[in-house]
C-alpha cells in the first residue's frame, strides 16, 4: 500500500510513488509480490509503466502466500565499485504496519483502529548481500510455471554481480535461510522437495542453548494440539518448536516469549487459545526440578496494545534469527 515514507526532517513521497520515481529516473527497479494480493498486481502494472518491472507471483501453495519481506539495493561507490545493502525482516508495506518511534496508540497515517506494530529488520552489507540478491534472482529467473506470474515475467536477471568487489567482510557470520513448501506442480523448479532451512535453524539454536532463549513472535503455536507432551515416539516430537523449547527448559534454560495481546482483534480468541496451550505446556516443563523459567508477555501502551509482528529469536547472546517466519506449522512448512 502507498504508506508514508518516514523522514527525520522533511515529508517525502509515499513508498509506491518513491519506487515509481526511481524507475522513471533510470534505476532498475524489480518487484515481486505474493500472488494472493490484488493491490500488488495493480502496483506492478504502474511500476512497469514507469519503466520498472514487477509481477504478482502465484507459484505457491493453494491458499498459501509468499511471506518474504526484503529489499536489496546496489549503487555505485566513489571508487568505481559497487555498494550493496540489504534489509530483511518482518515489516510489510501496509497501512497497518505504519508507525513512528513514539508507538502511539492512534496515528492518522495508520489504518483506522489499527494498533501500533512492533517489527524488527536487519540491515546487511558486505558479501552476505549477494546471497539475498541471488535468492531474488533464483525466484525471478525460474522458468517453471512462469505463466503463474501476473503480469507475466519475461526478462531474466544476470547473476554476474557475485564477482563484484564489495566491502570487506565483517566479524559476523550470516546465513540466508528459506522456506519453500513441497509442491508437485505450480511451484518452482526446486519445489518438489521444498526447503526448510529456517525451521532447521530454529531447532538447532534451541537445542544448543545453555542459558536463555528470547523470542518475539506474532503467533507462537505448537504444531499439534495439544503439544506432544511425553510422546517422543511421535515423529513430530523432534520437530515441534514449542516441544523443543520445553526440552530446553527441562535442561535449565530460561525461555521468554513476547507475543501480541491481540486486544481488539476479532481473531484473538482463537489465537489466544492456541498460544495459551503452548505457554501452558512450557509452564508445565518449568515446574520440574532443576528446570529453567518459562515467561510469556506482551506489550502494553494506552488503549491499543502494540502488536508484536516481529519474528526474532536470540540465544545466549551468541545467535540470532531475524526474518519473516512465524512459529507455527503453516509458516515453517507452507508459506515462503
């Protein structure tokens, strides 16, 4: 949606107009949205008219969506090389996600009755940005089921940029993780086997935790109802994130989960019920001798509680996951 662009000193154009202006100025602007969004299709057509390229991508699971949120930019450096920068995280270009640092309960530039959102983005530069760009190029260039893009994609993206000189690598190790569902038809060339590296990374971080795990999540659902308490023979026992958090608590690890209160949301009863069962399971694990603590909380400010929309996990001050995947079966297996 054409949300207002935040500025420290001056008002700028809205997000859609800014991209169209960039395309008209000669910037190569490419846009891929989820195929379930009719508004994005209209914007893609306007972007094409401005000289850019764009499409809604319907190569997804039935009733699923492309849930990725990232931007990658390349611009010239003074020495003649290229500067790369990427942003990835949980925020959407939607009125409901618009906010300022004040986090006011009501804002004229946000959807009516919308609550202030809490999102987390990661800014990346250096060689790791190439992985983000390669991910975009892989999805853009995949010719399988290209008829499911609207407007239909016709151009291809060169991946020669991997040979670009970029800023010297910093001290951090970064890994780009993805989710793609298992699709026998209507997906990408790799979708018959899918990819679940985000799910694997969550499990890996939880199992290696020694002191604490801090999570921010929009949903925080167990994969089964109720969680597989005491059923290690079930194949899902090893792979349910909530259950594995319980195993970490039993080993003495503290687990703190920040979630939305969903105050004023018509779906809150279902969401609170599912989230409550997950927290009840963790509380039961924390009641055992020698166990760590299980804490669930939400933000509060004024009449409209801020909605935690971020997807974040921190482990032992050493490991962080920041992205767009929620904790739940659908997000870890179904939406990209």
